[in-house]
């Protein structure tokens, strides 16, 4: 049964949408992009955050960018100066601490790991996030530490990673990574808007206005954010991890990749849901092996050449 707050929100958007879809779409976009509180409130989330903070206690904590727009990064170093570099991106309402197990698994597999706090989350600025802002944040980390050998994103972070790797945002450099992995991530962003419109009770006209307003904000059509054609165009090894019992992002989003191309692999983590999946030992092992296993970097020379040309 919908909560009282959702019922009030639906009534408000329904009434405003009948008067002015444009005004309703402006309010809807503000709500759509508003990020939740950065600190956990429930006991279970607090315990997971505390455990993650302990795990990342020795990580180097950085903030990149100009004052007022800095993004937080946890850098987990490696004694091997030529270790592959891996970018890790969390999902909506999450932060680096919740991906600590995954980050440490990648580190133990031999990588130097960079866990990004997206805008509006963790140690990063603001209380708002969209896919363009996520792409800008990833590009900022890449400018300082890239190019990356591999990258992995969970949920929203996985969708944003695919869009950023595909160079979807005008004026923002594409994320350069030889291998990619997405965990519990939506692939078709149209479906995300459809779900949001249904949840908050947008009229059809307001829904269309919301998409148009979003496209102006991020600088590209929503269709350009679809992960499947991006994966096909890039032709880079991609691992798609999902649980069929995921109640937040339907497994149909992962099934869209099935049979599309030989360079796209699947790992089904049934029983792990949407949030536990990033800490599941089997998932961490599968992602680490795919991104860092023997033979993963047949073209490492180019990444190393580009890195050597950069100053850090």
C-alpha cells in the first residue's frame, strides 16, 4: 500500500499536471534528481556503513575539483606501481563505504582501486545527481588518475558508467577503460522514467515534458543513454551481473544484453537481491576475475603509454 507521502505526492503532481505539464515536469525533475541523506538512518544501514568505514580506514581519502564542486575518492593503493587501475562507482543512495568489500576484493586481486563518491553522496558536494553530473565526476577522476584499465558500477552507477564510457555527454571526455562490469544496473533509461512517472502519478503530458527537460539538462536524448547499443558500439569486454530476485532493478534490464554479442558475458547472482549483491563473495570473485584475471589485458601497452604521458 502506498505511503501517505506518496499519496500526497501523486495528488499534487496529478493536479499540477492538469494545469501545467511544464511546471509539473520542473517539480518532477527536481524530485527525480534529489539525493537522499548522505548518512544512514536505519540500524542495518548504520552497521553496514560502519563496517565499510573500518574496511576503508587505511585508504587514501581525496577530494577532487574546485571548491563547492569537489568529489570524494577513496584510493586503495598497491605496492606494484604497474598494477591495473580500476574505477568503482556506487549506486543511488549509496557511497564508497557500501562497496568496501568489492573494492578490497579488487585490491586483493592485484589492482589499484579508486572508489568514487558521486555528487550528492558520501564526501562529494551537493544534494542533486543526474547522469551528466555522474559523467563529469568520473571524468574528473580519470583526468587525475586515468586512463583506467577497468571500471565497475552498481545500479545507477553502472548505467552512468555505460553512458560515460559511450561518450554520451557533449563536452565531457568519455571514460576510457578496457574492460567494464555492471552490477544490478538498469540498461534502458526510458524504463526508469516510466517507473518514476507511475510511482509519483505523473500525467502522460508531464511524463513527456519530464523526459524533454531531462534531455536538455544532460545534453543528449534519453535513447543515447541505453547501455545495450553503447556496449555494441564500444565492443569492449563487458560483464553484466544481476540477480533475478532484484526488486529494485528488474532482471529484464540484464536480459536485454543476452545473446547480443560475444564480448558481453553474464553472471547471475540469484538470491543476492539488489544491495547484498555488491558484497557477495561469488560476485566479487566473478568481477575480479573478469576485470583482472589472466589474459584480461591484451592491450595494456596503450593504457600504460597514456598513463606514462600524464602527470599525477
